[in-house]
C-alpha cells in the first residue's frame, strides 16, 4: 500500500475522519529554568524555592539527602501528578526511573488469549488517556528540572509501553479524537527518560485495516536508521501458544479435523502477514523473531502440539504459505527469504511455569534446563532482586517494582485525572512493600 511520507515536524495527516499524529515531535511546555513555577495558595512552592536557593540545592543534582528533601517540601507544588506524594517519594521515583527498566503500560489487556501467558493477559483492552500520559511525562520533566536531576543515558535499560498487551494495540486517543501511535509515544519517553523502547507483537487479524495500516506506519518509521536509536528492540512473536492455534490443537484432539485445519489456516495467515509487514526491518540489528516452545523431552499428553519439534513443523508450513503468497516479491529479492528463515528459529529458553490457569498449570521449573531458574520456590521471595529490576506504572496510577516472578506494590501512586483500573494478576511471588523513606 502507499505510505505517506513522514515529516516529523509536520505532525498530522488525515486518516478517514480522524487526525493521526505520527510521529508528533513536540516542543514540550516544560519549565525553562530549574525552579520556575506559580505560587500556590499556601506559598509552599515559594518557600521551598527560597529554601532550595538558600542551601544551594539547585547544584545538588542527583545527590539529595533526606534532610534536604524535607526542607524543600512543596517544590512539587502545581504538578498535579504528584499531589499524593512528598519529596522523598518523588526523589525515590526519579532515582528508580534513572536506574531501572521502566514499564509504562499505557494499554492493558490482550485479545490473543495465548495459552502460555505468564501474566494471564485477558480482554478487554483498556487504555490510559493521552492527557494523563503526557501530563505524567511533563510533570516528571518539570520536577527533574526544579531539582536539577539529570536522567542518564542507560542504553542497556529499556522503557516499554506495554505490560500484558500486544504492541499492535498501542495507541492513545486525546480529547480532540486525535490518535497518537507508538513511535510518537515512545519518542516522548525516550527523550525524557533517556531509555530506548521495546516493541513486540504476536500479530493481528490481517483483515483489520486500521491495525494493518498502523503497523505499516510503524515499520516505515523504524526503517529509517535515524529513528532506530529510539528503540532497543522490535520483535514479532510467533509460537504455538497463540490463542487461535491453541484452539486448533484442542479441536484436533477432539477429532474435529476440519475445524483444526480452519483454525490452523487462520493462524498461519496471521503469522505470514505479520512477517511480511515487518520484513522491511529484517536487516536491522534491533529486529528479531521470538519463537518459544516446550522442550521435546517434556512429558505429558497436554504438551502435544506445543513442543519444539511441533513448532518446527508449524514453522515449515508458515514458510510454505509465505513462499506461495509472496513468490513474486521473493523473485525480486531472493535473499529476503533466507534472511527470514535465519531469523525465525525455535527455542525452549525462557519457558517456565505459566501464569494462566490452563493446561500448562502443572508445568514445573525443574523440567526446564535453565540454570538461573532453580532459585525459585513457593517459599522464595527476593525483595532485593525484585527491587533492582523494573519500575511499573499501572493505568490506575499505582507504581510497582519487580520482575516476571516477583512483584512489589509500592506506596507511591500517580494522581491520574482519569485512572483506568484493571488489576494486575499477582506474580507467583508478590508482596506489598513500602519505600517512602527508603527509595524504590
């Protein structure tokens, strides 16, 4: 299809009756100087500013002490996102953003219903308002300037805009009904947090024109090397656990071969379309295809269809369908097929106990030959390890720290104007931890 030329400094074009901002490079309305702001009713901000200047804290940067933070309480005045937070919490939040992986899942929920889903992702898909997303970044940038806090470039730590959702669903709609897509939203977090983003999709219905066009715009944007610095990785996930293919396997077990072939065909069509859409990125070092399946040694009939050898057979069928559908394109670029084959390989690394209450619920860690997995048990919780991992902003404003196995709910909560509740399913090991005076 025809892709409109992207000019990042002329942000909008028409998509049907809506404005799609792609990508929108914004002159942020941030403080022009470190301690700008308006006097609040109680004069807290001016008092805090005077105190900061008195003790020369504007030169302290990232090294604020607890005593100094108490003296400048009120410096956050006027920044509504921090209405429920004191300066100790704010400084802890800035430090965590700087030091950890950041997950700002502006979209929650997923339609894929993959049978192996550690986070038990489910529909419906809900999303944060664009205004709350932008205000959060705006306020974080403002308080950082007021405190002279400098986020450092951590290219080994990424910032994701998803938690339990598919990348194809990442977009926000503002009050004027304008749509803001992943490249724009990711660029905002990249410029403020100094962390590249990560993108992952398991595919989408090829007949969904809106999603197809959104993904083609994304691929077009990241096809330019000048934008690749904004991302750590762009991946597509193709595996036997996707909901449609899982249903196909179940139909086969019941002897409904016609239904099996129909559903398997639907999944193969989706996989082929996803590969073809992202094929222009095949030469980019940051692009990859993720494919996981259970080891062939895994015992149990419930794993039939989900082992590595089963996925190898499905992989062959996907490539046969790709060759059949896009033979003309491959004739013009014969190396493309070999590159796709080289990028699409099956692995059992990363497979562990599933979070979804399904046919894989009895899968135990000991069946997986991964050295760093044997430390976990039903009685094991490493608060320190979780605390060093990722920072997660939920759509209701709750802030967590943790990883795939350990999750801590902190006492910090962002004051969203329109919070969107969708409870996070607890990880196997979770605790509520408070960090008000300790840092997260």
